[in-house]
């Protein structure tokens, strides 16, 4: 029995129910999900670029400029652009010549030595080159190739068209590692 109550007093039972507030949706978990998706997307992109011949470095930071030069070539002149590929890598060569056509030739370092020995001779013995980027008599060229590790040369040459008159041309050469 309850003490301090008089007959006829009403007893009211009060119960306190403590309800927990609804849990807030954590913004932290949403942010973590977004960061995780961004990291996953980046890894997939880098994996794709590497599988298509890009190096990890250029897949992350973009193409590496190897050469960007405008050169003046007289008939019979040539300019070589040496570069080394440390592991399999995609190489992009862009060429614009004006007003005359030029030859663009890709070769290994050993083939370049043979090219140098025969260059300028009246009767040229054959030299080897890689056909993937090489083109004869062009004004504009945009080529890409995946090269294995090694040392290479891109040669831009102005063929000798005339014995008496020599016409010069300019060629803008851009070589990028992708």
C-alpha cells in the first residue's frame, strides 16, 4: 500500500518512456562511398590506359612531351629525334610540313646506324625501319604505336626532288609518350 494517500485520492500511474531519436543518416558514410567510387574509377582508368600501352606515369599525369620542334629542311636534309622507351609504351608522332612533302621514318638505334652509313650515297643499300609510324611523301601525319623497350629514332627527311634547284620546307614535329 502507498503511504501518504488519503481515501478517495486518485492514483495516476505515470510511466516514463524514453524514446531514442531516429538515427541520423551519417554523411560520413556517404562521403566514404563517394571517395571509394572515385578511387575505384581512377584505378579502372589507369588500368585501361596501361593495358593500351600507356605507362603508369603518363596514365596518371598525362602525355609526356619528348620533342616539339619546327625545323627547316632543304632538299636532301634530314633531322633525327632519338628517344628511349624503358618499358612497353605508346608513342604518338604528329608532323606538319609546308610547303613541300617530307618522309617520316621510325627505326631502332641499330637500324639508324645503317641508315647513317648509307645516307647521301648515290646507290643506297637497304636499311630497315618500322612501318607503324613511317610514311613517305606526306604533308601531315598523326600516328601512334606501342613500342617495346629500346632506343628509337624518328627521322624527318626532305627527299631530293631536283638536281639543280633546292627548295626548303619547314616541318613541325611533336613526339609524345602516352
